[in-house]
C-alpha cells in the first residue's frame, strides 16, 4: 500500500446494513456513502470478518467520489 492509498473502513449491522463508514461527507448517510464508493470503485472493496470491510482507494479516487457527491447535491 502506498502513501497515496486511503483505507475507508466499513462496519455492518447484523441485518447487513451499513452502520459506520469512514471519510463520509456529512450530507450522506452511511448506506448512501457506501453506495457512492461502490459505484466509484467496485473492485477496490475487500470484505473482512466480523461484519467489517475496507475500500482501498487512491487519494484521487476518493476525491473524485466526493466531488461526484457534491455535484449531485448541487444539481
């Protein structure tokens, strides 16, 4: 993992819903941010044990996902 790689941590509830996710814009709920990241980087998610997972994104990919969210809110 390089210095430009960001790890976005995800925690799921017992029912499979997204309970917590890091680097989330304040305007989005945890499930909305998970969906946005899943669409922006579908191959960069890794499921972990214990109802957890991580996205390993480059800083530029994370910035692009945030910019897309901001643009959709402005529309």
